[in-house]
């Protein structure tokens, strides 16, 4: 990530809410430390503003009324260029902002495979992990709620068994309440079942005191006890503590939620202590009462939603603060209001905040489907300078109109048009000049704030009226690309253009493990046989299997070349239990439907070795991969590893058979015809044919199931002469 704000990009609502709540609690916890030596009323206010924010943010998250864009981190782009050997393709990694990806048919974002994981999780866990996590979370929430319910029922039973206090004590309580400004009636009762005084109840508060307080020798301490609990009522501590308890239950897994509840309770107790000491008129006298109550406590308060006067863990801390003459004067309104206004504004802004990339690329992860909306063209007469763009979309074989083909602008989703039953697309009020249309079909996909279309039922599209030759029909070495964007030169009164659409090839089947069990959450992706690459240079055609291990894939037709399918046990950059499986090479025609194209994953082998330079020194942090000799690999799903500090690597999940263990090498380009030479470090590269790389960078090995090949040494020349 280029900066912290990218944490918010592309998050689902649940993860976005959790991250925002974490930021609010972290900010509150940091400010809490700054206010430790200040008036505790500031910490009470701080905790309550955090609680308000944690309630507001989930309510405001769906509206997303505040958005801004961030620039994504510039990554490397793999540019595929032909080598002197016509059968070899060499990928050059260069900065994305410096690459001319239009110079090659196989340009793609460089995706570096991650080191294979040593942990093999059960096949059912990965596709169901979210359901499993939600189930665990909900189970704990239910248990916490049940515990509170049992405590509440037990409290009601204990309160029903309490006894009324003498009238003199009730009158003294009323007098203290009147002096402190609390007008509501309070019921005072006593019980031997409780060890500490506490107040409970929202609308009709009940004050419960231990039975020993009723004794005549304790009457002189009633003022301190009553004033402490009435201070809780004046600040509505019972209400706020109940809300914080609910938040803690919901976020039981979050340590800051527990810290928030504890900090709020501690600050409330400190405020009530200072009120009690002020009412008594002597800090020493109040501290004596607090200490004696603590000594008398035989058991903790069982009052759910109640505020007890004494908790063992904090008594000494509270006594120390009182001895230091803690200031707890009421906060001035002219100071509180700006703080509250700023807090509300920050929470409202954060709640509706959404962040997206300024220039999004097509992601390779599954996306939610949103409802398709018809596009209504505007009246061209409303803008005399506007251009009317008209296109006739026809089938590549029959020449008949094609319905459902979509043209849209990536940065302006108000410009979206779908061909009708006559194959016509009309878009009005476009600006003259060059325009780039993204192409696709099916329903729109919306991850966050931006929308795009996948390829739908279509395999390819091109136009004889497009600007670039590669956007017209173009076949190189038997392979036709034509599944990217198209550019046109717009002018006033331009003639309708023609777009030719080729139907895709539909493949269905299942993925099985070596034991014949269907595999959930496996990835099925195409590979151009013999190239070691996908058919597009990226992962756009990768799909995942469902709960029955089934997949459905729509691809461009193979034409004169061959391609194959690979099955990978996991998602992109994930390795679980088995090695890759392959379908075998085959050829297809536009519109063809192939069912029952089942793929079986393989047993695995492991390769151990070292990477050294020409002087024999270990090379750390260097990537090594396995390329099978049968030519059915897809470079995005090959086993790989990164060397440790000693230059050692361990590549797991290898598919048995003959294959090359290969280390990246480096190259330079002298700029002349065929001027690619191995030389000083310009960028790392994988060769399409490992045997053509520099000597020592690859070795051919033959792996058997369960084998651990060891002591292989690969040599990397960083500056060959």
C-alpha cells in the first residue's frame, strides 16, 4: 500500500465498519492517556464520544456520502516481447508508468507468486471460513447475552428479597439527593446478599446497600455512600455503561472494546469519588469510608447494569487520586460544546467515508453483481457540439445483430450503452476526439463505488473502424487476442461504425482431489499450451469451484493454437493440500459448449536447494519456481519459493514429472535489432523456455510423488560480461 488510506480501498461493508471502529477506539485510547492527569470528567466525555461514534458509524456506512480517490501504488508490468528464438517469449518487468503495454499482445501486470504455505488446511475450511467466523462470533455473543440474562434474573430475585431501610435513612438519602440536585425519587433497600452499595435501574432507580450499613455505628458514613451513588445517577452512568456493555458483547473479540468499557467505568468512579469527598467536606473522611467499605466486601456486586461503589482492583488507585486532590469541577459549557461538535463531525465524516483508486484496473477477485439498469440516450440536439456515436454490433460468423454487448467509459459510468435487439448502440453528446471504450457483457459488477462489466457470453470483439491495428481483427502466430478495450476517433456527423463480436466457448466440469473427492474453492484457469502463461497475460478468466467442486468458464475460442485448463487447489497466491492438475491440450471453436471437462489435482513433491551468485555466495530473497516440461503451466499458479538469508529455498506442492527448477535472471536491452543481451541489472525476468536462460539458472529434474529432491544449486549472474 502506498499510504494508510489504501486500507479502506475495496473493503466489504463489514470489514470497513470494523476498521473504522478500530480507528475510533485507537484515537480514544490515545487521548485517554493524554488526559490521565486532568479532570476525569474529560475522560468520561471522551469515552462517551467514542461510544457515540461506534453507534453512528455502522448506521452511516451504507450511505457513503463522502468519497475521495487515492492513487494506487505503481507496480511492475510484465511486457512480453519475442526473443531471437521464435518459440520463446521473454517477460521484461518495468515500472507500470513507464511501460507501453500496447506494444505487445501479452502485456500484463506482473503477479509474483507467493511462497507456498507449509500449512495444509482442510479443503472445506477455505470456502467456508467466513461462515465459520460468523458462527463463532454469534455463538459467543449469544453466550454473553445469556450470561447477562441469568445475572439479571438472579438480581431481580435478590432485589425482591431485600428489606426496606428505616425511615431516617430514606430521609437522609432524599436530603443528599436534593442537595446534589437529583429530583427523581429513589427507593432505598438493604440486603446481606451484597457486599458493596450500588444503584440499579434506568427509569426508577433502586439503591441497594449492604445490611451492615444499616447498623447505628455506620450511620456517619451514609453521606459519603449516598453522594457517591447519586453522582452516578446525575451523570447517567448506568445508561452509558449499559451501552458500552452491549458494544463490548458485539466486539468481544476486540481488546479495545474491553479497554473502552473499563476506562469509562474507572473515569466515572473517579468523578463520583470527588463528588462524594466534596459533599462530606473531608477527603480523609471519605477515603476512610471507601477503605472500610472495601474491607467489608465479601463478594463482588452481581448487579447487571448497576454501578457499585467498590471494586477491589481499583480501590488503592482511587484512594491515591483522592489524596492527590484530583480536580473534578464541572466542565464549562463553552469548552464542552466545541469538543462535542468536533467529535460528532469527525464520526459523521468517517461513517460515510469511502475511498477508491483514482484509476482502477480490472480486479481478479469475485465481485458482487448489481441490478442491471437500462441506459437512456440523451438528445443530441441539446448540445450542438456533441457527437452522436452509433455502432452496429454483429456476430463474427452469422453476421446477425448481437444483443447485450456493452460499451462504457471506465471513469464515467454515466456513459454506458448496451446493444439492443437490432444490435444498435447509440450514445449522444460525446466530445470530439479520441475515446476509449471498455467492452463487455452480462450484468455490471460493482466493488465499492466503481462499476465495470466482465466479458459475459462473448469471447472476442473488434472493429474495422478502431484506431489501433490490434483493436481490429489481428492474428499473430495463430492466436487472436481482441478481448481488450477499443478506441475510436469521434467527429461530428461521423458514420456508424461496425463492431464484430465472437461468441465465447463455454466449458463446465468438476475438480477432484487425487482420491476422487470434489474440491471446493479450487481455481480453474486457462493456459496457452507451450507458453507457460495464461491466454490473456493476467487472471481475468480464472474462476472458483462451488460447493460441489463444479466450475463454469467462458473463454475465447482457441483458433489455430491449443490451450489447456489448469486446476489449482486454492485461490490466487494460495496453496492448500494438493498440486495442480491439468486437462490436456485441446482446440475450440466460437460458440462451442464443452461439458464434463473434469480435472484431477495431483499428489505433490518437494524440492530443496540453494541460489548462489557466480562467486558462490548465497543469494537471499530471490524467487525460484517450478515449470513443468509438458507446457501446460500457467505462470500465475506455478509452485514457487523465496530464498532465506542463507540462500536456501523449499518449493512445495510440485506436480510430479519432468520440470525445470528455475531462478530469475537479469537482462539489458541494447536497443538494436534483436538487441536483447544478458547484462547489468535492469530487471528480473522469467524465460518462456528455461533452457534458453543463462547457464546455471535452471535445472531439469524428474520428480516422483512424495519425493524430496535436495541439494540443488542454481547460479544467478548479476553482472555477466
